[in-house]
C-alpha cells in the first residue's frame, strides 16, 4: 500500500474528462497506483448515493435529474476536496464547470477507437451509447466543450501506464 504521507493533499485535484469509453476510470486507477492519491469516480459516487445503476437513474428519474447530481458532485469536490484524482462522467463539462474542481486533463480518442474498445456490456451500461449513430453525433457535438474546458489535452491512444505518467509529469 502507498504511503499517503507522500500524497500532496494540499495540492490541486487532477480531473479527467473525455467521452464515454475514453479510459477515464482506468487512468484514474492507474494514477492512484502510481501516485497514491485517492481516486474518485463521479458515476460510482452518484450510483452509490442513489442506490441505482446509471441506467436506472436515467430510466427512472431522467437525464436532467442525473445532470443535477453531477453538478452537485462538482460543487462538493470544488468546495471540500484537494489532492485527489477525479474521473468524471462524459457529460460533466456540459453540466458543470469542471475547472472549478482542479487541473483538467482531456483524454482524447477518435470515436472509431472508442467504438472498437468498448464491449457490448460496456455499451449497454451507458444509456447514451446504446445507439452508435446517436453516440457519434453526441461525440461530435461535445468535442469543442472537451477542448475548451481542458488545461491539458492528452492523446489517450497509449497504454494506461504511459498516459498516467504523462499526466503526472504535467500535474
Ligand atoms: C455520460 C457518460 C457516462 C455516464 C452517463 C452519461 C455522458 O459516464 O455519466 O451515462 O453523458 O457522456 P462515462 O463517461 O464514464 O461512460
């Protein structure tokens, strides 16, 4: 286990943004392994608090309710957390000010690469990815928001370890 005394708990959070399937959660865990900083995933926190899966939240309570929860997560992190790794849901740059949470790294992958990486379970657990044509349109509509909200743009077409090391160098 890493020595948490080595983690810079006074330092800024490292915030990962990017489209569904770009590897945010995987890279967040890798960053935890390399740096010892705690990693938090917004979807996991929201699903845990609601005691529902992300699919169930969308189906039972609607997307706008989910976006409100994302905005509240964002406000909480900005107000109370430092020195952590934050993996965000793919829509968070649309629902809140991600830069308020910390230093923002956009994990960029071409849509074709994302499609090739996701297995059917990963597609079906994501309410906005079930129809690939609609997912492609969503991807295109969000590219500018990802770029404009990033302090750093990272080419996510590399191994998790390479990507995490690049992020740590720039943090
Ligand atoms: C969403 C992305 C998902 C999840 C929800 C909505 C989006 O997270 O928050 O299904 O709007 O792009 P991942 O990016 O981790 O798949």
